[in-house]
């Protein structure tokens, strides 16, 4: 049996307030400012990239994983009313695993835009887009102390599991296809 066709890229995703634009290297300059708060790394570790460091990172991300069994899809989140980038969402899609096609998602919103529902709206739109593709399961790993990310995961339709990886709880949503069939 031939596996389903793999989408070539994420495309733009729109919501009432946001445009999720596929990541480009030239987003690095503005995003370095958006992501400059060291507090954004409280639960994930690391430190903010400066613009050249972020440009190098985005160059690697845009080039792709190099593994045909894995797709890296990344978006910047633009708040339409301010015509301003406010964060990112991403999905690492592992095709044809023993659990089917699994998309691991993550999100970050710059500190000045937190508390406005931007991450929730962006993550929900991302999960909805993935559920419309040949993806069987969407997962996220969330630090148990990160209450805001737990709320985002729940609003995006993910539920916590008993699995803990590197101190983070695995949240997941199994995608059901129309007609009641499980994805895959």
C-alpha cells in the first residue's frame, strides 16, 4: 500500500486576529526583538539569540531536517491589528512511525503580547491544520509548572498523559478522521 502523499510545506494559516506565516530567514531581525526576554527560557533552558544567531538558526530550520521521514514546519505569528510579529509556532512531523504520523508542536509568544490569547489562537489553528492533514497524533511537551502553556495545550485540544520526558508532561490529541476512523 502506498502511504498518503506528504504535504510539501505548511502554507499560511489565518485566524480572525492572526496570520501564521511560514518562517523565512529574514524574520530573524524582528523575531530577535520579540524573543529577547530571558524569562521566555525559564522552563526550556537556554538564552535568547541575538539577530545574527537567530538568522543562523532560521537558516537551518528553513533548510529542513535533512531526514525524509521528518518535516520541520515553522511559522511566525503576526498580530494583524498591530502588523507585528509576536511569536512562533512549530510542528516537527515524523512520518510513518510505529504510532502513525506524529506531529510534535510547540509555541512561544513574546512577553509584551502574553495574556492576550495569541498563543492559544495560534496553537489551536496549528493543531486544526495538522488534523486536516494525514497526521494521526499531535503531541506537545509542557513543563508541569508552566500554567500558561498547559492552558494553551488544553485549548488546542490536547490532553495530558502520564508520560513525562525530560521533566515535561506529554500532552496529545489522537486525530479522528471523518466517518469515525482513526487517522493513519
